[in-house]
C-alpha cells in the first residue's frame, strides 16, 4: 500500500515539477467484474460468477476469458491518478535521459 499510496505519487509529483507536466486526478468509467477466471488444467480457462460457479465452458485462451469477464458487471466511476506527458518529458525519454521502465 505504501508504494501506491505514497511512493509513486511522490515520484509523479517530482517528475511533474521537473518536466513541466500536469499531475492531477481523472475520473473514468469502467466495468467492475463480478467474478473471476480460473485455470482448469488441460481444459483451459473458465469464467466464474461471484459465487464461484462456472458461467462458461472451458476456454482455450486466457485473454478471451479475461475479455468475457471484463464485460460483466456494473459500470462504475473510478478516480485515478493522471500524469500528462509534456513535450519536455517526452524529449527526455526519447533521448535516454530518464529510463522508460523503473527508476
């Protein structure tokens, strides 16, 4: 929790100030799945409802199962952190002045 609630926001604020970026919040609409997927071994992936009961036949592809699950459930509004990439930050990433992954 400390990583997502403290460390990452602190790093984003620092990057925003160094590279002239907007660091704010945005509200998005997304589906909140009301189940999960489970790997059944040789048969493949099954989508389960909130009670753990299968609602699909076994699927051979995990991505298909995840897509099916993502389409289920109610739409909810979520508030997320937003770092708008400025031209200055984009230039720093393209020239290798800061790493694209990790820090």
